[in-house]
């Protein structure tokens, strides 16, 4: 399978649906810029797409201040790609969701960033100044390393709040634009 030079894979783990919802909003933003997006749950990994994509966005919920055990298994299963440097030079970014306002989400973004760096990927943070702290504001959680969202332990139908989802769309647009600039299109 040959992918266009502007292809972005979004890999996520989402046991309750909140992280999948965020991933879909990132994809929505990237598609606005014309980038081909491949959404994939870690339960259905297509290694060929990941190897050929120009960018990989990684996301999972924050559990006990860490990535989920299943997401860690995905990370560990990429060791052949690490050894062969298949993802070196790809754009990368990360996102996480938790029930709590803080929930130690920064720790998860650091784990994802380190994983990307070990693969030789180019990390992009979230260069969006916070617009406030209400649930309708962009980057209300003031994250710079990657996208943070909150579900407040509520059903996926009503969380994360609209501001967090709008931030996810903004992040997808930003990453798609960055991917286009990296590939001079």
C-alpha cells in the first residue's frame, strides 16, 4: 500500500470511548487541511500504514499517572521498527484524556514523547496559548507538550467538553499544516 506524502496515522487506546472521541476530532481537523488520516485503535494496528505514514499521533487515557497497560504493549511491540529505524524522521505528537482535571496527564505525554524520541521521530507539542479555563475555551488545561482533555468521569456522550474537542480539532489542523510544511507541499 502506498500512501500520499501527507498521511497521518492516529493510534489510540480507548477502553471507554473518550480517547477515541478525541482522536476522531484530531482527525477531523487534519482532514480540513487535506491530509489523509488513518484512525486506528491499538486493537486493530496496521503496521504497514504506520510504517508508510509521514506522521503518527499517539494517544491513550491516563491511568494511575501512566499510559494504559495495553498501550504499553503496543509500544513494546514496535521494537522491530525501532531497531530498523522505520519511523525515524516522522512527525509525531501525543494526546491523553483523564477523568480528573490534572490526573497526572503530563506524565503520560512525557512517556509518549520519550517513546517517539526513541524511534527518532520529530515531536510536535501544542503551541496554542490557553484562551481561558472554562469548558468552552481552547487549551483550557494549558498544555504545551501535547493535547490534554478531561472527561470528568462522565459518559462519552457528554464528555470531553466542547472546548477540549475544539482544541483537538485545532491540534489536528496544526499537525496537518506542519506535515505539509515538512514535506514542502
